């Protein structure tokens, strides 16, 4: 247990604060250089980052709560939304909303679809099982049932016929991914949207990860299927700029085909004696720094900058996919149409141990668990700076595969699996849960904790138990009992 200091008696010098921040972040994954193959997106251009940082700081104290008080918000949002729409089948008049990220964009898209059908008492949305978890979060927050449909077990793409079959008179929205985060493949958007339109159901395209990437890949010669607002039947689309737009975190755009649907994403309240609340996003008060940072990044890079980054990311992906095919025991799942790659195994390698070994050698790969017959794998997101490190990454993967091959397939302790299936985690407090972790082989005190035992255990459990465990873990992590 670690005691953390509270508020100091007197203010501390800036130099001391920055030194403490440096110490606290020393164990964090690197955010630049392409060695962290998830979570971060690096343009590799210091001058672009500097422009974004200065714009962010210039608008940090501007409150997005009231655009009539700060008209700069309106001007900047129009420009950012317009630029995004112009690349994604719309134009300067396309209605949209600037949000804090993909999850908020998705929640608002689901809200708009739900509120467009007030006649449906128990609304449902139909999604492929590979759709982002944010749709399940939206369903939980908004009281909407999420109906998941299987995907093709070889291509990992959504099956339009299964989505159509799952639609009922309670369906208020269907979803397609461009691409799915887990496997980097684009769902058959045109077929899904056409069937939805024929049934009078809106269709949302989750292009959070690919919206600002796929157009540039297409310009670089990649075979990108149609997925945006130019596709008949697509009624809304989400696109994160803080991914392949390389903007500071907190930047996403939600586009709508018509103004009426955008209006339903808004929220207003006059049923209290304070100021009348009207919000375009889930947040009320919000700093304008991310908006300004996004605008500055788009302007600093420009079309040619994004073309160059797209070509580099595509080249990195091509090299990686070819190289993985030459490593005994590793394989690429599906045929990625974006620069997201899922690495699986065709010989039973323990991919979770491989991830730990890779991290120890300087490359972070993101473990993804098995689900409904879809195999566990390791996720890599390749960006514009990744191409310079692909050869080293492939050498590390080959070395790690050799290191873990003698271990055989992953195997979680049966007794622990059965215990966790039966135990009521809600009855444990943070201290009790923390005391259980050593039995699962989890030692968070290590400089680089081995996560393979955790992932093997979670992979052996059903999703509902996984959710209970990671929720309890998160609570304990922020308590004095783990830290």
C-alpha cells in the first residue's frame, strides 16, 4: 500500500511539478516512435505537434458550454467538421458534431437513432459481433438492447444476411465497421446500408479508426471499398481525428446525412431555475483545446502531409503482413484493408506470452481475447512512422516466437478458472480482491508486470465473468490496495 500526498501547505514550484510528472510517467509506454502498436498515433513531425500544442494551449480555457459566448468554437467546429465531411462523402453543408472521441460519437449516434423512434418502447440496435465495445456501452447508458450477429469466421467481415435477419420492428439502427478495430477489415457497408434503407432503418458506419485513414490509403492505391456518406443508406458516420488524423486526444467527428438526425443527438433542459442547458455532446463544460488542436493539426499537415503518412503506413502494413507469413507459428487473421493487423497462431503458440516477451524487447502488442469462435490474437496499429521499425519488429517477433514455442499452447489453471466462475466478485472489497491476485500469478509491483497469466485466465472465462473481473480490478487499481 502506498500513501499519496494530498494538497501541499503552500504552492510548489513548476520545476518540481514537472520533475514529479517525469518520474510518474517513466514507466508509461512510449507515445512516439511507433513501438506502441495501440493507443497512440504519432505523425513523426515535431513541427505539427508544436502547432497543435500551441493551438491547444491557446484555447484551453475557452468553455465549449456556450458557443454564443465563445463564437470561436462555432467557427473552428464548422471548419473541422467541414474538412472531415469533404473527405467522407459529404460537403461543407453536411451536419456534424465535434466530440471528445469515438465512444462519445457512437453514444450520440445511438441516441439520435433511438430518439428518432419514440414509438419503439424497447429499442434495439443490430451490430456485428466485431463492432466496437462502445456500442454496448451506448446500449447500457441509453437503455437500448444490442443484438450481435456472427461474422464470417475466415474474413471476419459482417454478414449482411445475418444482420438483416436480426432486424425486427424494434430495430432503430444497424451498424457496420470501416474497419473493425479487432481485425482491420471493412464490413460490406453497401449491402448492409441498402437492406437497412429498404426497411426504413438508419445505418451507422463506425469509421472511428478508419475514417481519416481509408481515403488516403485509397489514394495510395489500396483497394478500399465504399464506406462513407456517398453510400446510399448510410445515415451517420463517426471518424476519430485523434487516431489517423494525428491530432491531440479528445477529437472525433460525428457526421449525419440530414439535420433532423443531428438535432436528435442534441440535449436541452429548461426544467430547472438556472441557465437553459443545450448541449451538442454528452459533455457540458469542456475545454476547446482539443478542437483547436485538431484544427491546427489538419492545417499543419494538409492534404500532401496526410498522403505521405498514408503511403508510409500502407508500406509498413504490407511489409509486416509479408514478414509475419515467414515466421513459423504466426499468421495474419483475415486480409486487413486498413493498417490494423491481427496476428494469430496456426500452431498453438502462447500469444499472451509472446506479447510479454515482445514488450520486454521494446514493442507493445495489444492482446485480444477469443470470443464466439473468433480466436485470440495480438493487435497492431501501424501509423506513418511505423515503416522505419518494421524490420526490427519482425526480428523481435521471430525471436519471441522461438522463445515461447517450447511452452506449448496457453493453459489457464483449471482450479482457478472454476473458482472465478463461482465466486461472487461483487461481495469482495478492494482489499479482498487485491489479495486474490497473487494466486492468479499477478504481480503489479514488478517494473514490467507479466500479463500473460491474466490474459490466459480471462481467455478461459466467459465474457460476463471477464467483465466482472476487470471491473473489480479497475476499482482495486485506483484504491490504496494496488498502487
